C-alpha cells in the first residue's frame, strides 16, 4: 500500500486517494484514525457518517482505492452497497463494517460486490490486516497478469526437484528467450547458484525479512544474473539461524519481481509447504516431483489432497524423476500410476553421466548435454509450463503434406 494519501478534488468533494473510512461510532472512528496514522494516510481519511456519507462524498471515476463503509445505521444496506460499488468501480476495493457476526451476512456482502466484511467491535489489528490484505491481493493479481508463476516441490528428498527447477529456468531464459527468475527457497542448503556456478546474492534474506522495503533497487541488489535473461535469488544462510519466511514476504517478492520477468520459477522445499498455502494457490503450475516409490505415491496423494482445500487456480503436474537403468525403481510405472489413480505427466530419465558433467562444470544440462534424452524431456516440460512454441523451420519437408511427425519424448498422458 502506498504510504501517501493525497487529497484530490472533483465536483467540490475532496477524497484521499489510497484509503477512506466512513464510520458511525466513536470507538471505530478512533481505531480507524490510529490505523491511518500508522500507515501514513491523511488525517482526513477517516470521516463520520457511515455509508450514506460515502455515497455523498464519492463520485463515479473519482474514488479512493480502498473504502471502509459502516452500514450499521443504513436503512437499506443492500441498496446502498450496490450504489457505492457502482460509484467506486471494479478497480477499487470496498470493505463493509457491520454488527452482525453471521456467515450468511458475510456472503451477502461479498455477493453485492464488497471485498471484505468486518464485524464490530473493530480493532487496530483487524482493520490494519484488512487494508494490507488488499495490497497483497493486488500484488498476487499483478503477478498473475504480468507473468507465469511455477512452483516445484520435491515430495521426497533427493528426487531431483532442484535440478529440474534450475534447468527449466535456464531453458526458458536461454532457449525460449523469456526473461526468467529462479527463486531457491532453501535458504540454508539451496544448490541452484552452485549448479550454475554463480555467487549467492547478498540481499535475498533481507528482502524476505523486510517486504515493506521492497522496490526495484532493493531487489536488484539481491539478484544474481546468469546471462542476460536469467535472474537467480539464492542464499546460504548460517545453519544455526532461523529465517522466517511468511506468506506476505513471498507475495511481496513475487509481486515485485514479476514486473520485470515473464517467468517466475520457485523451488520450494517440502518443509515449507505448511506455511506457503497462498503461494501454491496463486501458482499457474505446481510441479510435484517424486521418485517411483511407494512413499512417493503416498506423498503426492497427500500434497494433492491438501491443495484441493486451497482453491488452487493452476494445474498440478506430476513428474517421476530418476528412473532408468542407472537407478532401479521401487515399484513399476503401472503400479505407481495405479496408486495415483491417474497417469504421471512426465518421466525424467536418470542420466548420472550427464548430471555429473554438469555438476563439475557448473553448467545447465542444455549447455553440455543438449541432445540427451533428459534434455529433450526437460525442454518439453518447459514449453508446457511457459506456453512456448518453437518456431517452425521453413524447408522442403515442412511444405510436403503427410510428412512423419517426430515421436514425443517424455510426456505421458
């Protein structure tokens, strides 16, 4: 939320641009004034009079970004809310303050066009959180509009989720030519920077712990570039220091970074799943990576079931990794899919030789082993996530109808 709330005038009515509250009772007025002072809003942002005063003050096309309207003395609250929503427009946010602590009342307010419903007695904590939540939602929407967010989770340790995340980001940036950001959320033992042979950034932890300070300059100080199009955020924090990663800090970070990068790849350690429901819910794609084991079946099913309660907007891709002659699977593919009650989406073959070369060189698979089977599957997965379509080469065989199409590699439906 912007820390200024300048007054603008239209038709003789001055309004604060960021926030205004129209409230009936003295206690709620005091709470609103305290919150406005804490958020550096204008002293004129809190007004006496409830939703009737809001209707008189706000004109179409000239509304504060957020309005808190008290309906406790309204004779016809439903009609008043409908009129106020129309005046404010869909790009602004209406929060209703009422006295009925009833789920049905909440749903009615939302159906009429309000974004939130608060119940008296109003407190500083409740109002401040409601206002800041509008900002968090705006950042999430902005991220969704300006780029694609992909979250990778290794449901078991050592299944190669970080390797997949790193190489997907490299492919998007270097082969698909898309501005891409890679976030390694394992702040103590992450290996994305090590895999690409780049230094860890000095400001990643600070950015997470101080989301209110995030801006382009701050973010640029935390980013390490690998080439022209790939930005990497990773760190190696002391193992005896706990870093608090909140939903708010991740929302703010992704909202800021998505303004400059078309693709955002997040490598999320599974131990952070309980605290990052909002991140999973806002992702365009969640990739669950597992080995072909009984424990993998259990954990994919558990995570998928948990995600159904988050109203996840995107798709879930199920990927089996580290499968092949170099590494025997614990269960057959048929039994694995039977345990999931559906087919896996992609199978990443084991390629110890290529991965060893990449690890020693500090390079992506596409750089040193671009023609291998594992590289082909990763390219296919990358295109499915980013929406990239490889330009068709014009030549003799593309002009002849009925030509043979290459067999797809890796994608299993």
